[in-house]
């Protein structure tokens, strides 16, 4: 049975022409390259997903977005939803499997397992699901936020706080925000407010002076409740400072976790499964 590690190098080769390829196209190309039989293509996981599509799709994830992959080490990049393109590094090793093996060992700390029996246990399937949710979804959200128009991030975080039940929210005008990006009215009359600061940083950490600036803006408005949200992270000094000033902080990982929890910018799906009621059939006709 095919493993995701078996699919990685063929998936890279499927993209070596430098063009953008849909994930579905890559999956079928890899399946053909590995000469998967019709029987192998019909094997289904307990979730209802075809095993070969899941394994190859997971292989694409390990070439493009995992916690261990920095931007310069990716062999594939997502150009749009469900579409991938090879990187310059990927091109340099796409025809050299030995070089690919060295890349894999450098990134993942061990040799790439090959020709091993695939584990169809619930644990392996859940691990694949975890990778899809915590890595692939996170990467997609970060990509989409990076490409979004100015002002979208501020609107998103206000929507999230509203969805979390904190009240009715508005985004302030960019030219008149005075250091405040959004306001949440906790009551209908707006007597109690939460002020919001949103920074769409990708790599730069929020520093303590930025926390000070936000606290100063809150003080001018005579408000004591504030939330500072960033797509990146906070420095240790900024975290301590925010705690001293009673400002709640949300970093990028927690932001994406909350977006998934409250279905903001993502959709969750519950799959209804059926199984035979053995007890019913045992007694039928008695």
C-alpha cells in the first residue's frame, strides 16, 4: 500500500516543468508514475476518502507546508487554493533522487522510509487529519491574509471577537483610528467597550513599545479593556508588558486556532456515518 513518503519524489517530478499544477492533477500523475493498480486505487479509509488520494495529497503537504519547512527549504509552493508550483530548490533536485533523499534527511532528521507496509490504523489516519488541519489550513490562512487588501485583517479580527460573543464590533477608519483598529461594544448602549489593535505582521514580533502605544491610545479614550492581535508573535518583553497593563494578546497560532474553532474564514464539516445495527438484525423475524 502506498505511503505518503513514496509519493513525495514522484510528486516533485510531476511539477518539474515549472508550471502551476492542480493537486488533483499531481495526484493522478503520481498514481500513474507508481503504476497503482485499480485495486489499489479503490482502497478506502474509514473516513470515506480514497487511500491513494489521501497519501499522495499528504506527500504534497510534506513538500510544501509543514512545521519543519522554512520558506527557503520548500520544494513546492501553493500559488492558489489547490494549486502548486515547484520552487527553484525543487527544480534543482527534481531529477536527482539522491539529492532529494539528502533534502529529506536534512529536513525531517531521518532517512525517508520506502517500501514499507502502510499503517491503516486509526492513529495514522488521525495523524494525517491533524497535519491537514494544523499545517495545511494554517498555511492557507497565512497565505490568504498576506494577499488580502489593506483593512481586511482588522475586519477579520473584529468579526472573530464578535463571533466569540464579546459584543457588537466596528472597524475604525484608518485615517482616524488614533492607534485603535476596532471597537467592541459589550452592551447595546456602548457603555462598556473593548478596544482592538491588529497588526498583520508575518515575521516581525510585536515589541513592548507597540504595547505601550496601544495602552496610550486606550488611556486617551478612557478605556481599560484592550486586545492586541497579530499574525506573528510577541516578544517576551511585550508579553510581560501586556500582562502588567491588563491587555489580552493573541498571536498568530492562537488566532488561527480561534478562527477554526469559531468558523471565521473557514468551514467545518460533520460527516454522518452509518453502520449495521447487529442487534437489530439478530432479532429480526423472531
